[in-house]
């Protein structure tokens, strides 16, 4: 194994990827598996989870499907227990759930507001409670990676509730980075720019796409695989041992252009 391969190797590690059956979460789950981690793919829909697990197994890696409602703590505890039953440990948590809506401000219902916050913010909070507690119990440290968004700041139009949920996720990430450091648990976030995925396809009209490209120096959307490098870096204790509380932007220059 070369120096670089060793630096980013995740051999012997177990990763839990919440939202791992989605477009972005699935790419990150496969990237972690290719780097040597065993991966628990966590999501709501059994068929999607099973497909992603099969794709990882086709790579010659180990994966298990875990069905879970991430807005409920008892469901997350069950997901943790299923992962422990398979491999006896949890070293990496990736929080990549995502739900969005383009509803105009005055038309947003309480139900829509609550659903987006439950999935994007409450679910991350609960997952961090459940899995960080397990990492502390193990006593070997770990890595938590929360998926934020370019819309977490400055706020973007058409994604009001989503942007607020992601801004809250940034605050949660940096608070936990401070609180978990004494346990050698690193807590960071990746903030993607515009990546076509299930939660944002509704807002990517022709006009919206042209506007995004005008404000993105690289003048294109990101591809799911372009999140993998940052994910593996933050997951690897050797590669990012002194990195915590960071919000890593993978956005084609979008944030720098709009600030």
C-alpha cells in the first residue's frame, strides 16, 4: 500500500450512511466502500436501500440495508443496533438526508415546514445523539459528517425552509465539534452547491438553471461522485486528524461568487 493509499484507507472501519439510498448519499456510500469501509445504508424505502446495497456488493465490498425513520429516535437506535449486530462497531456517520420544496413563503404550511425540519435538522440531531454516544462508548473516536448546502448561507431564493434547516445543521455541526473533541470525535460538514438530486429537481427549471450557471464560476452542476473526495478525507482519521468544525464547500465556486 502506498503512502497515499494508506492515508485515505478506511480498512477496518464501519460507516453508517443515513440517506445512503439517495443520489448523493449513494455516491458517498460507494466511495466509502471503495476505500475499504463496511457500509450500513440507511433510508426509508426498502427497495431503494436494497438496490444501493447490491451496487456496493457488486464492487466487492460489504454492506447491509437498514430501514429507518430518521425523524424518530427509537428507529435510529434500532438502526444502530442492526449495524452493531452486523459488525460490532460504528466509526463513521454520514448524515445525508434531504427533503426540499419551492413553496413561496406565504404558502408554506405548518405541515410542510415541520416535515422539512424533521428530516433535515431534527433527524441529524437525533442521529448524532445516538451514534456519537456509541462512538464514545467504544472509546476509539470517530468521524461525523453532516451534509449541509450552499443555501445554508447566504440564503437562496425558492428554498426558504430548506435553507433554514441547513443553516441549523451548520450550527449543530460546530457546536458538536467543540463538545465531541474531548472524545476524539471529529464533526464536520460538507456543503454541496447545486447537484441535481431528488430533493431539488422541482426547482431546476430552465430559467433557474441558467441563473445558477451564471453565478457558478465552473458554469455547471456538480456530479454526485464529486462529493466523494471530501467525504473520504473527512472520514479518514489519518488524513483529517486536526480537522473539526469545518464546513467544506463543494460548489464549483458558487459561494465565493455570491458573497
